[in-house]
C-alpha cells in the first residue's frame, strides 16, 4: 500500500471506539453488523435493550433517523432491514454498530482539538452534551470551558480537574474520574496524531462515565506515521462514494484545460438543509473567497447551498453550460445564486454558458426559470454579460435579478432573499 493510499483521516464511530477501548476510555459493549441477521446475533449476545447506529461519516445521525433502539430480536431485524442500504447525506449505510443501550444519568461533552490561532491543542468541556459545540456556544457560551495545552508539558489528571471543576452537579469522585478520562483522551489524541478526538455525548451511568459516541479525525499529513495496528484501525474509513452528479462534473475538465469547473455536493438530497430548517439552493461562484463570503451572507437569511461550485480561471462557455445543467439537476433546489469575484475572467463567456443551459432547462419560457435566480457579474466584460441576459429576455423574468460590479456579496444574498419571498408569495413562473 502506498503512503496514505485508500485511507481517510476520519474514522467511523466503531473504529474510534476501538481506539478508546485500547486507551482505557470506557465504551458500550457492542459489535459491527452488516446484515439484519448479524445485528440480531450481536443483540442477543450482549442482551437487550440495544442501540442500533448507522456507521456513516455524518453528524446529526439521530435527527436523520439513523440511531434507533430495540427491545427484542424482531425489532432489531426490522430496524436493521430499514437502515441498511439507506443513504444519509449521500452516504450509503453498509454497517451498523449494535451496542448495549446505556442507562444515562447525565450527558456531557469532552474533546481535544487543534487551535490554529494559538498553534497548540485545546481541551474543550461542557456539562451539557448531545449537541454540536456550535449550538452549545450559541445557546450558552458560559457552558463551554476551554483549556490550552502546552504540548511540551502535556496534559495530566490535575489539568483535567481544572477543566471540569466548575461542573457543579458532579460529585468530587465523579470529577476526579472525569479528569482522568480527559487525560486519557489527550494521550490518544497525541498517540494517533489527531486533529480532533471528541466524545459527544460522554454519559454518566451508574457504572461511571462511558463514551456513547466517538469522533476521531487524524491529521492528513501524519497518516504515514500510523503504521501497524493503528493503520489497520483506519484502513476502511473511506469517504462517501462520489454522487452521479459529481462523477459527471468530474469529466468537464477532462479534455479542456481552459479554466476549471469544480463541483461538489455538500448536502446530497438536501437532508441536512431540511434538518436545519434552511432552504436548499444551487450555487456557483468565481473564486473560493467570494464563495465563502456569499455563503456567510446566505445562511443567516435561511438558505443553504447544497452544492459548492467554483468556475474560475476563465473557463469556456461550454464548461459553464455543462456545470449549470448539473447544478439544476439537483431536484431539491429552490433557487440558484451565481456570483463572480472582481477579476479578469471573461464574464460574457460565463453568461453565454448559463443562458444556453437555462434555455434548454426551461424551453417553454425561453430560459426564464421557475425558481428564483440571482446572477452577479463583477469583473471583465460584466456589462456584456448583463446585456446578453437582457437580449435573450431572461432578465425580464420576475424571478431573475442581474447585478453588476457595484454589488457586494451581501447585496447578492439580500436580492435572492427578496426574490425567494416574492416567489413564495405567488410569483412563481411555470417552466
């Protein structure tokens, strides 16, 4: 095997728990199953009730219906049959972790991660677990305690005690136990060259603290150091397979190196967007920096780009035509936003590609879409790009807004918000 070949630096839950167990961090009794019959056998061997957890590299599995509980063998078979083969955010469920259901008294959060700003590890603790750290920070910033770690000195039990001592509803003995567990987590973090070692939730049971979940991300640049047993634990932790649209998009640059068209489905099926209560939209941008700036403006307004697309480096019209059709092939999108950064890219070619795609997608209306569309042309030949949309009649659609070089990323996001609200109010154009 070549260096890093076939290895994904993020581990599945069951792989992370294997490392936890070896490092002295308690985890529930359980095993992996790949068929409903196997799941039954595991459940019967460890005793009921059991938790059945889909093994996919995605967060919020509970909200996605990928964590279930069963009281008997028939229920295990039924749940496993329904989960196996199902997709969660574009990732097919091929394995289930069947483990003993815990009698939970309290849920907490514990993690060791890298802090780029201080260039050192940081320990993070909260007496409230079971949700994303971002959600906790938004709801109650004071509930999160952080402690920077001197990598030369390490992290000892008393450092762990300083981290958790403000958890007022834990006894002294529980705090000591939790401090020791935090020190073990740091040792695991260092041993396996982690970027993140997270337990969420870390649960308190009658028997003590148990890692109910495990997230372990390995530093990409350190994979070659993880040989032997460590490598065996990582080998099959692969990324989700590419979606059909990603495969199609991957061929766009194959025989034409004039510019690039990079397309990735961030949220295949828009499941994450729906769980977060956000509107799924299609997205294309010229320049990664501009992309992030536009996304930062769209999300607070309630919109979630379910794909990332960067068409930069002065691509041909044919590339824009093909990638635009791919973006609109996502049936879940309820809008489309295109924004160029201010550059020398020949935006008239960009406009020609998008126009041709829209005319083929909406032939009955001459290219006028039936979902809100905002296009912000900022840069070389931007006046020609805007005029082309006027000449082809697409700019006259009540669901299309064309912006020029004076527009900011915020202007583009707010323009889309206005269009979307008007569309929801009844200005939908059939195409």
